[in-house]
C-alpha cells in the first residue's frame, strides 16, 4: 500500500499531554516556543541559527501539515492537556515505510523543560508508532554531547545501539562530533 493511503490518528493523548499533527495557524505558538528556547536549541538544532519571522514559522508549519498528509514526515506538536499550551515539538522523521522504521526527534520550550514532558511525549509517540503505524524499529539519534537528549532516550526505554565516531560536524561547523543511536524494536 502507498503510504499516502495509510489511515491513522492525527492526535492522541498521554497522561498530561495532547500530541497532534501541525495545523495551519500553529505558527505563532511554535515561533514563541522557539524564541523562548533559542539559546538552549542553538548547540543542537540548525534551525536555531537562522533568523525566522512568525510568518516563516507559519509557512514551515503548513509545509509540515502537507508532509503529514502525504506521510513523508510526521511532525507532532506537544501541548499541555490541561491548558492547551504548546510545550514541545517532536515527530517521526526519516521514515522508511518498507520496514517500517522511523526516527523520533524532539525539542522543548525551555520554560517547560525538566518536568518529564518530553520523556512522556516520546513514550506516547513510541506507542503510537508501534500500534498505529506498525513500526518495527524506532530510533533516536543525538549528538553524544547532548546529555539531555540522551537522558530522554534512556528514560523512554531506548537502548544505545552504538556511537558513530566523527559522524557529523558540530552545528557551528568547527569540530567533528559523535552521534549516539538509540533504538527500540518489536
């Protein structure tokens, strides 16, 4: 079956969170979260090094919405269930529907870090991917120096498969970095 014909939920909940696909109009909330977390994101996320307007982020959200519909990439936004406030961005990326396998990525609005929300979101996304998408393998890849990201993977029950030495350049482009690959399979 062609991935575009796959039917699955566009949102689901965990104990404290609502996790859903991006929709037109989400740009302002995502822009505000990026701005609040910019300094924390800069060491790890290339997009944090480009000046973006609220309109740029809205355009990106609309592109993510289209890619969700075509099943190319499944960005997911994470909201507090009680208040509806956007607290993080995550998703299933680098999708190979033949296996199927995918990579979970994530970042959090600094105002909400340290509360276990990202770990809870990753656990929820993992369950969604295995149950609804019939994934056979999920990965989390992160810079070996990104201690917070590594901790999320470990707390979410992923296993460190290995560390690829000198696998990527730092975001600043001035040093080689190692990449950790965590996985969970069924």
